[in-house]
């Protein structure tokens, strides 16, 4: 039996100016092997990511958002699924 390493991470983002930002971030973050799901909530500037923490760290996710042109910080409410 293998351990489940899937984590649900919440990031708070800054710099959203239009709804097209959503696709840009979802594509950049979703590119990582180990990311299972990405949902960007434009109205609340929140990014929810389900990922394998053994393959993709929170720092990797924050860096991916930065490469898309936005600033993100981890929320205190991440949990292992």
C-alpha cells in the first residue's frame, strides 16, 4: 500500500486585472507533473491546487504563478487529501 501524498494547497494571489488571468495561471501551474487540479477564483484572488507534494512543492507552485506574471503566497489552510 502506498501513502497518499496529495495535498490541497490554497494560494492568495495579487495582480489579477481581468478574467483571462485565470487561464494563464491555470495553464502555468497545471503544467507540472504531479498537479492533479488547479482552480483559480478571479473574484476572491484565490488559487486552489491539488498536487502530489512529493513531486511539486508549494514553492514550485508560487514560482509558477510568478512566471505567469502574478504574486502568490501560501494560505494557512492547506490540507492533505
